[in-house]
């Protein structure tokens, strides 16, 4: 007889423990053990939360190299079925080898579950008969558990699940996350001390009335309230606010934006042509919103414009708005507004722009380009790539909670009775018009920050911290991905013959980008370099990009005048007709404002089980090289964090959205 030392690590999640009987079978290259009950001196405490318990499993002869384990639990006759969350199992052989089996899954039934030894294997090198069978069974089960569904035609497909309880347990929120999220969602208006205003359909009386409602302030939200009217802050937000994705360098004015030199430069001090040649003119075009049907809120028609905004980089390196046209089609009743206009003419033009920006940001930049894409990457991974595959081990930490948060978004925000549907200018029919248009125009290059920055001509714009930090994070992630995938894929031919890898990208092309070749998304991988770039984009999108456009929502949008969810008066058709009363009448009603504040508060509230970028509490990799690369990755992120802190110390407005310790590993909120 030979003895194997088996150590079982139960996870530290809430309710991870089990008092059921646990059985194991070891399967190796040369044989297998009998199914053995795991019993030690701890008795029923062997599998409580956080427990590490060791057992002896005896075999007649050596089983060789461990291939997999079979694990099951059986409840006592008088006790109910329990959930159990084993984290991993370690097996020490009599020859002195140690094998690690990552699990990180809830076991909720009495069935026998198969888990592979942790060495990553691609499908074409998985030569053991039982190993290949286990791989096939795992993917068959996953394809039944994770099904595609078309939520709305023309936008990326999603997981088929009517509510979070329909999801397999391993992808749901933790108990901690569930309680905290539900509490914040239910009590958001109470936490903000706005519960008395949530049902008020009246207009705001004056700015003093609005100021009193905005009592809960972060440092940045306080700054926004103080500076929201200023041109320099208006321009700053296009670079370092929560929507740095629209601005681009302007080399020629659009034909529908007839700005002339004398409109924007006094006494011939300069010309648009000269400033464009110097690279100092920038354009933001909200044509995505043109013709979108606006919402009806509190039985009142709302207004959503499709502005064009021209900005100028001054000699002081400030980005200043110099012209705003609120509709796409030039007309006598569609004036171009300038900083030289009256205070409220200019201010209300900027308010209409900020409202347009809010709606584009939430639907296109935030929902579509991070949440919905992350869901596509996740569902395709779970359907097509088994746990033993190196791609699964690399990407799965970056999918944590994504499926559940997106289901909640569909139920609570964009459903017929959702908060966004009811209180945003683009809610309802307009919402899906915007999502479809944005989906049809989305490109691979726009999802890769080095390509996107170059295409928008923003390589040398000063004080652009989203670009600086984003490019550095992209490079750090890219080097990490290159190291890991380069370890497993030695040449392009290995990439091409990995059928699971090819199925993953094929499903993403079909279900995420609707089989449109114009997007530039690869339909298959033909090289290691191509694979590395795409996986870098996936991880960057799920972590850094989501943080950049999500975490500052309350800071920038909590003060409603800086980001109105909707506006309920049309824009002025001629100048000289606006004042403070006009502005107050234009702002959304009290209830629309309050619900908007509560939503951005919820979406900005970090959970206590937040996992920052580069941290992997679930250890999927077991080999020395990828584990070493993870340590190096974490070290590079720490160095980068120190550089950001040093830079921010000299900034009046620190840019913190891409500090690695504040970037969550996945789209989890």
C-alpha cells in the first residue's frame, strides 16, 4: 500500500463551510484510488470556513502523476443539503511530488464533480483519456448553464438568465457583496438624505434649494459644485472627467459647424486654420444623439440635443470651449454660442452639452463599451474554455461578478420600470437607438487605448492624465499577458491549432460584435502577437477602462447641474432670452434629480470585498513561471501607484481613477 497526503482548503467566503461527509477519488496516469471518505480528528469541523484539513488516502500501488480528482459530499440523513466552497486540494505523493488542484467552486449537490490538476493544458496536449473526457464534460455542462440570449436586436448578446438566482452559484455575488449592494440600492436616497424628495415632481425653486439637497459631498464633488460653471473646468472634464472618450483633434471643421475666425478670435489675433495646423483645436461631436426620441418624465416632454463643441488649447495649456452649436443642422433658430455671449446664454449652452454627455457616457461609454462587452467576454469564456486552460486561468479573475451586475442593470436600470428608463432624457426608445448606433460604429481600435489615442490625435495634449495613466497601465498589462501567454504558446502554429481558443474569439465576434467585419475584431487568432493584444484589451476593458468611466460618477455627476440626466425646456432659439429662472425651469424635476443622484451614488460605492487590479485571491495558476509573472505584475503596479501619488501631490485636482489600488479587477459594479 502507498499513502497520499490530501489537504483540503475550504474557502474563506461567508457560508463556505459544510458539515456533510466529503469523499475523494484520486485519478492518475497509472491508476486511481478508491473513493475514500475524508475523516480526521477535527470531525465535523474539517470543512468549516477557512479550514485547512489533511487526510490520508491509501492506494494498492502508485497512481503516477495526478490527472484529476473526483469530489462529492453527502449529507447526513437528518441534515439538509449544504453548499460547500472548497478553494483547492493539495496531494502529496509517496514519491515526494506535490500536486495542486484549484477548485474555487460551490458544490451544492450530491453529484460527483471532477477537478483537474492545476498544470495548465491546452486541448491539443491533453492526452490522458480521463482528462480529455473530463474536459469535454465540463464544457458540455457549461454550455447548458451559460446560454446566449438576444436582449435587444442590434446590441451585444447577453447571458440567458431572468434574475441573479438563475446564475450558477460560482458567478454570483458573495454573501457580503449581495448584502452591501442591496443595502446601498435600497437606502441610497436615505443615505443621501433625499427620501423626502424622491417623489416630488416639482421643479427646483432656486439654486439655494438645490444646494441644500446636495449635502453629501466627496472632495471632488465639492470641487465640481464650486467650479461647474467655469470654462476651464468644462474643458478639463473632456480629458480627465468620467468621459474622456469623445474629444478628438480637429484638422477641418465639419460642414455643419460654420464657425469663422472673427467669431472666436478677437481682432485677428489668430485664425482657426493656423491653430488647427498647430494642433490646438479640438472637436466633440454628439451626432450619435441626432434624432433620438427624447423621454417623457412626469408627463412632460424632455429635450436631448446633439451638440457640436469646439475647444482651443491656450498658451497656458488649458482646454477652453470657444463655440457650441446645440443641434446638428445649421438654422436661424440654432445659434452658435460663444463665451462672449451673456452669462446665461453661454451657461445654458454648456448645460445642454453636459446633459448630452451624461446620456452618451452612461449608455455608450459605460454600459456598452465596458459592461456589455465584459459580459460577452465572460460568457464566451465560460462556454468554450475549461478551467485547466491557461486562457481561463488568466482571464477568469477579470470576470468576477460581471454577469450578476449586468443582470441587475437590466432589471433595475434599463428595464421598462428601471431608474434610467424613467428619469433620463434618453430613457425608453431613445436608449436602444443610442446603443444600436454605438454598437454599429464600435471598432477594435477604439477599445485599444494606444490605437484610440493615436486615432483621435491626442498623443501630445498636455495635462491628459487618463491618457498618461491608461497607456502606462495598458503597457503593464500587456507585458504581463505577453509573459504568461508566451510561456504557453511558443509559436503561432500552437495558437492556430488551439480549437478552444479559436471558439472563444469566434463567439465574441458573433455575439459581441454581431459578425461585423468592419469592427476589425479578429474572427480567429493566427499569431501569438494577435492573441496577446486581444487579451490585453479584454483585461484592460474589464479593469482599467471600467474604472476610468465608472468610479468617479458621483464625484462628477452627483452635482446635477454638471450632468443633468434630462432637461425639460428646449434650448434657446435666439440669444438674450435666458436668465437664472430659465435655467431652473430647464433643469430636471426634483424626483428625476434625486433618483439620478442615488444611482450614481450606488454605482460609485465600493464593496468591502473589492479586489484590486493584479490581485488574485483565487490561485488558478500553479506553475512557477506564471506565479512569478503575477508577482512581477503586482510589483510593476505598485511602482506605478507610487508615481501617480507623486504626480497627484502637485496637482490642484488629482487624477485617481486609474490608481491600481482603486481599479477593480473586473466589472463588478
